[in-house]
């Protein structure tokens, strides 16, 4: 990650609530994945537009140092179990 992404991930990891509102293309996804790793989150829920759900799965495999199962949630039954769950709000 770039220095500002690493710093952003640490900033996110150090808060109970936060909003990361960088401009498009600056690596918010990377920062969120790294922050989840920093806090050791075994389970992660991502809500995103349908068009980028597959991208979130790729980003977790690219940036995360943790091996969490990851899947796209298309129905409530898919949400059960541990790991990264990516759902669309569309």
C-alpha cells in the first residue's frame, strides 16, 4: 500500500466508528481491508453496489494477510458462517 493508505488503515482501525471518504480511485477498499486485518476481524460484512461486489472479493485476496473465507451474499441464507461476506444494497 501507499503510505497514505497504510496511515488511513491505522486511523480506521483505531476507531469504533469512522467514515472514510477519500476521492474515487485513492484506495478506500485497500484501506478498509488493511484496517480489518489490523484489528484481527474474523468476520467482515461489506455493503456495496452490485457492480463492485466481485471487486471486493478480489481486493480481500490481494490486500489481506488473513485467510478468511469470502463470498458474495445474494440471499439471507448465504450470510451464515464466518469470513468476509459481500452484499449488495441494490
